C-alpha cells in the first residue's frame, strides 16, 4: 500500500469549504439588511404621497366620529381621526435566494460564478505517441509500434469558450459547492470524488504560465477541483530537471518541479503515472517524478521501482470511507518500460492478469476501488472493442469506477452491473488554444457511498487560453448531448447527471 499523502492538504480543503460557507452566509445577511433598509427609506420618502392617498378616508373617519353619540353634558364626543394604513410595511421579507423586496426588483441569486477573461490566441501544441499495437506484445519481448497513433496532432489554435455558469443553490439558500456531500436520509455518509483527464504543464502553455504563474491554469475550474473530498488526474509528463530523453518516439515531454505546488493547491490529491510518457526521461526521470510528488504531498500510483510498487494502490480515507486508486496503462511505447520484479517501470494491462490481481487486492483494503486506465486510440471519440471487455473484467475483479484517459478527446460513458465506466476524460491542461473536440473537457464528480454505489455528474468545460472554463447555456447542453450520443445505455441530463437509459 502506498500512502504518501499528508493530511495537511485535506485539512486545508475543509477549511476552504467552511470559509466559503461562512462568506456566503455573510453576503446573504448583508443583502437582507440592505433590502430592508431600502424598503424603509422608500416608505419614508413616499410618506406625503401616502397621506394624500389616505386623506379622504381620514376626513370621512372624522365625520363619522363626530356623528356618534353625545356625552352627559350634551357636548359632542369627538374621535381622533387616524389614517387607515399610514406608514404601511417597511419592506417585504426576502424569500429564498431572490433577495427581492417591495416590487421584486434587485435579485441576488445566492450563487457564486467562476468568470474568465480569455486571452489572445497563442502557439499550437501537439503530441504524438509511439503507442503499442492493439494486440499483446509478441514473443521475445518485441512490440509493434502503432503507425498513425499520433498524439495531439489535432491540437491547434482557435476555439471559443462560453462564459461559465452559476453554481446551484442549496435548500437553505446558500450556494452549493461542487462536490459537496451530505448524509442520506438514513444518515449514511458519502464521499465526493473528482476526476479530470490528461495534465501536461510544459512548453505548450509556458507562454501564459511565465506571465501569469502556474496557478493561473486552474482559476476558472478551481471550485470544481478543490471542493470535492479527493481529486485525481493523469500526469502526462515526467517531473525532473535531469534524465536522458528517450529516442524513438516523436514527442518527448518534461516538466519542472515548480509545476506541482500549484497543482496541489488547486486541489489535486492523487495523480496516475501509468501512461506512455512517464519514462520520457528514462528511469531517472520517473524516479525523480515520484520524489517530487512525495515532497509536494501528492499521492501517486501506476509506476515504481518494480512491479510491486507500480501496481500498488494509493489508499485514501475520508470520514471512515477508504478509497483505493489503481493506475494501469495499455499504451507503452517500449516493452522495457513495463514494470517487473526487478525492473522499474509502468503498470501495464496489455492483458488483464496482473491488473485484475491488483484490483482484487485493492478491494481487500478499501471500500471503493477506482481504476485509472490509459488506453484507447487518440483523437477518436469511440472506444476500441477491447476496452469494454477490459472494463468489465476490472469491475468483476472489484472496481467501482473505471476512469479512462489517453485519446485526448472526450468519450462516452457506460454502466455495467451498476458500476460506471468513463472511457476518456480528454485533456484537462494540455495546450493553450486547442480546436474543437480537442478543447472539450470537464470535471467528473462521483458521489459514492461506502458500499461503492456512485452517482456521477459531468461539469462541461472548454479550454481557452490554457484554462478549462465552465460552459453554460446552449454550449453546455450541446456538449452534454454529444456525450450522451457517444455513451452506451446511458445519457447525461441537462444538469450533467449521468443516468442509465
């Protein structure tokens, strides 16, 4: 078991969540005071008009009083005339999150929106993989390289994102935070998990990060990353200042250790290293990555000094619910990269024997098992036939969620035995100005019980100026509808909730 994550980051998340709730309550209280004050001032300013309106009634009242009975000494008993409704109400009460007073003008939705200022277009970024052929490696340890499986060749400039939408509000009028969980009707605890696709923080986005800082990349999606209990993604580059670049593949990546603190601060708790770039800078670069992640406080899985380390799960516990993350890859450019008994490398799944064993072992240690798998064909929005078969084997072995990456575009969803499969979450941070499907991205939320029953919601986004930015309106609905058309026996509702057909 690999538990390399300190509790400090988790505590910071909880503090941020409490702080946001307090701020929301304060803002709503101040709004209510302002509305009531405005109502009182409005009533005072119109007091003369009120008198004019009710003046005739006052005179009539006086006349009626004078026509009343006489007292014992024969003098008329006069009643003081009082306006029937002078003063009125100082202002109507605020209902829900509308913040409306009097005539109902001046609304406050009680929601917090993420806003962005897309910058000018920048340079292209593209990647191409030296993936391995669809079949298992042949005898003698040789693997055939897939011709034409080029990563990111479709990455380019252009593509526009809509402005992000408002978050929903909870029943008590406070803004509901992304990934916020609560107990069920019977008091059962739940845990919120968030997932994104590929993360590549290197020269493709450096023109922006050098000017804005690394935290700039996550600003538009920050709440979706930081508020869930645990957030995970696929780290698509070795983190090192050393290493020897691999030869024989068209794209070789490398990232600075300075890229990691902002990732941690944005909310990332777990990163998978099981992919076709983990060893772009050799074993030295891969081991440096592990060290830098440990130093930063981000847990990792999917690669190691041997197969035991590579296949070992990361175990996280929140409110008594244990979650195991297993990282595996079916895209490895060289057979020498496969982790083995005395060989440093990546956890592979060209056939499922070792992966299934690792999943079954993880299930013994945790309530929920998440399999993060690097697979499929690039720039294709439908999975390969083997992926459905493999996913079912993973679930039969004990997986509760199967989360895919590598195609660099979004793919659909499927449910099997009540468990969810997300075939590809596309790119999350990759290039500055991706085009069309390459820019479509999002955050997948899973609200899970201790028994491993999960409810999934996809938050649609588009990458603009290297920032994944929430979509709203027609743009959001269009992406959700497209994902529904790519899914098997499942669809996404207008709020992003996944439901079985």
